[in-house]
């Protein structure tokens, strides 16, 4: 299995803050990396695919970068609607795996 | 707009079989991969497996011995069966569409999800 490890597991931030979440793969996954946002009681929502391409309708304050084993999701200016849990996911392997999630909470 | 809707019993007894169906509307089930993903209460996401519209499947090895995913293209539905369930199988079960991209055809991501259905395993 390819293990996906996110850090931090949770963070507290204020509206307007720049937030960065890291995702590390246990082996190289090239650019087969996606990011999802999940709000309480809702299904995950695709934010970013192929490391850095924003899904249609996703605000430009979200961005992604990385390749190989190390990836980041950045929110340039945190908005009230961004408080949620974020998951990275790899599709390099036919066994799809997710990170454990990063919960972004209000400070 | 593609929509996915899970359906099935919300309560299953230990050792019995969990059966769920995902109905796809607003688009055809053809030409895509369709997955089941679950999330135990308060925990993260676990991919269970996928089926291609043609019927080929791929399962998570940790569940492979107990999982069957099937598709009915005439009804635009795909289904999950998980046998010999225990309390550890209690989770919110999602169905999702997996899509490749025009410029990156092998880079798949889950672009449409159902709302999820909670399945509790208890006697």
C-alpha cells in the first residue's frame, strides 16, 4: 500500500490567514495527487486534481504544489467557509489511499 | 448535473451481508469507474473498490475476500456487497465517480459523490 501522511492533523487559524497543509507519500506517486474538502455531515468535495489543477468552481485562493512524495495544499486567505477537514488522495496505485485528514478549525 | 444516491438497509446484523446500491442520474454510467468509499464515524476515508462500466473490478486487498461490486448499466446503478460484517464495518458508505482528465487520462480523481448512507452493524 502507498501510505499518505498529512501534517498537521489539525490546526487553528483565523480568517485571512495563509494556511498550508502537507501530504507525504510513502513512495513516489509522481503527480497522481488529489485534494478534497469535507464539511461536517457532507460528502467530500474535490478541490484539486493532478497536484495543482483546480476543480471547476473552486476559488483561486486554493492552490496545490509538489511532486514525487511531497505535496502541499495552500489556502492563501482563509475564509469562514473554508473551515473543514482536508484529505489528500493518491491515484498512482490501483489501491487508492487517502491521508488521515487535516482539520482546519477557527482560532 | 450528475447525481449519485446510495440506498440500502441502515442496520445489518453481525455476520450478515451488507448490500447497498448507488443510482446514477443526470449522466450515463458508461465510460467511467465507479467506487465505494467508507468512513467510520469520526474517522478518515477508506476506499473499498471500483467497477468499470464494462464490469471489471478492483478491490482493496484488506476487504477483497468479503467484497463484491457489480454494475447494472440498464438501470444506471452499481452495487456493493460486503459479507460477514462486524462492528468494524459500521461506517458512512459513499459511492463516487472516478474520472480521468483529458490531458492526464490516467490521473483519476473522485469528482462526484453521493451524500453517503450510514450503515450500523449491530444485533
